């Protein structure tokens, strides 16, 4: 059975209707430092999770979700995700970095066809047993080019993205291995 292809249609016309949930959870979208947590519940009728109201923000969240999911981790979708976690414990060579770049390109093109990749740069730090990945991309029907940086070592995966609206670098520790 073939996977249906969904068409990307920007939805910015109705700001009162959420189109998804922003990742990572409990991170305020407007740049404030404080955010709700699970224990606080909803405040003033708002939801616990930050919701996205545009398809562009949801597309970015979908890309983060894809990058941070290990292949085989998702139930009933064993091919969803990337090989970033697997590469961390491999030899830090040019061959592995080239294979990871090809794998990331194929995964993003297959699962998120509305993300247009401009460039993927992968650099290894042999002394610190780490790898950094810089992905330059554009959401279809958007004029803004964005950058996501993934820093991976044997202890953690850190995801950062350059927030174009505020002009700051936002670092989020996503998970421990």
C-alpha cells in the first residue's frame, strides 16, 4: 500500500484555529523564559502545550520531530525518523558523514516533501566524540530560509534553530541517549 502524498497549503487565514502542537513541549513560542509545565494544567482556558497557528511553524516542528526520532522508534512506522542516533557511535570518518547526509536528504524528501533543502553540512569533532549537522532549508511557499543545527555527542542531542522573528539563537536540550 502506497503512502498518500499530502499537498502543502499555507493556512494563515484563520489565526483562531490551531493546526498542531509545537515541539519541544512546554516551550513558549513568543520568546518568554517561563512556560507552563504539566503540573500547572491550563491557565485561563489555554492549553498546556503551545499550539501552532500557521502551517509554516507546524512544518518546522514536523522537521524537528523527524530529526529527533530514531528509525524504528515509532510504532507502526518503522521507517520514520533519521539515522543521527546510529551515527554517534560509529567511526567519525568522511564516509559516515556522507552516508548520513544522503540518509537525511532522502528521509526529509520522503516524509516532508514540502521542506526544500538548500544545504546540509556535517562536521565531526573527533577530539570531543561529537558531530554537528547544519541544515539550511525553506518551507514551500515561504520566502524565508531557515537553519537548524543538531549537535550530537555520546551524552546528548542538542537541537538549535535560528529564530528569524526574534533574531536569536534558541538552544533546546532535546534528550539524552
